[in-house]
C-alpha cells in the first residue's frame, strides 16, 4: 500500500531526509526537461522555498509529489514574490475580493513516469489533487491557487474538485490556467466527478498519512 507524507521542509524529521532527496531528484529531472524546451534552467529555490512537501511513495519509490506554500494577501508587497509574477494584479485583487486573505499555493504537481498511464485505472494526478483538497480543508488558509497545465487536463481535474479557472497564461511555452478555490467552495465527495475507487484511495492515504507539519490538522 502506498504511503502519504506531509513534510515540513524547514524542519524535516531525520527519517524523511532520503525521501526528500528522492522527491527532489524526481522534481529536478522532470522539470529540467520541461524547462529545456523553453530555453530555461531549473532553479532549486523553487523547491526549497516551499513550506510543505507532499509525497506519495511505495517501498521508498516516489509515485507523486506536490509542493505547498502560503501567502497573506493583506500584505501588498506579497505581489513582489516570484510566484505572483505570473498572476496579474487585477487577478490578485479578484482573489482578495472573493474573501480569500490567506492563500495556499499548490505547485509542481509531479507524477513519476512509471505511474502516468493510469495503472490499475487510477489517475495519480487526480489522487495528488484530491489530497491537496484535504490539505487545504485541514489547514489554516482560506483558499488555494494553482497554475495547471491544459494539455494534461490538470485544470479539469481541479475543476472537478470545485476550483474555478480565473485566467489563461503561458508557462514555459505551455498553455495553463490559473485555478483558485475558497475552502468552503471545494466540493464534497458526493458532488465530485471522481471515481469511487480514486476517492477510496485518497481517503485511505489521508487516514494513514505521516504528517510532520505544524499547519495541517487531522480532523477531516
């Protein structure tokens, strides 16, 4: 059975070190190839500036990962952060006007190549997004934002969980959508367009998770 880990990157527990390195290596190899296509180079800071590393692994092999950060939009200078250079100022204001002050970002959703073709009928991208849903619900933050690839239909996966697409952008010459959801807008499992088997796996991974972060509670 795969295992889900939520790791505080600023204060990792000793047993998580090798897992972090494995996750970093997958992240680097995945995005180095993507960035090379647009004549860009990877910046390790984009991994290490994150608050939380979310990892699904089985027998120490990484299946998927996601990086989470958090921002307080009441600070006007937060728009200077590198993450928001791709988000128009009017879109930041739109998010704030939607009663979102504290915002979690879901970044660099990655699935290992061996798990991208829906083995056993499971979309691991759906699983990672579903777990992101649970992270937000059990976090202190008001909402979540992500920049989601259109070609892999990640934007549609996010929409299936209740997120709204608020803008179209190009990232690394790839068409993407900015998706946002307020915590109370996320759909309950009965309304989600996700298969029962996928939902069951998400719930099992969440129930048995290893959470070492101070931000995520365990109620839901």
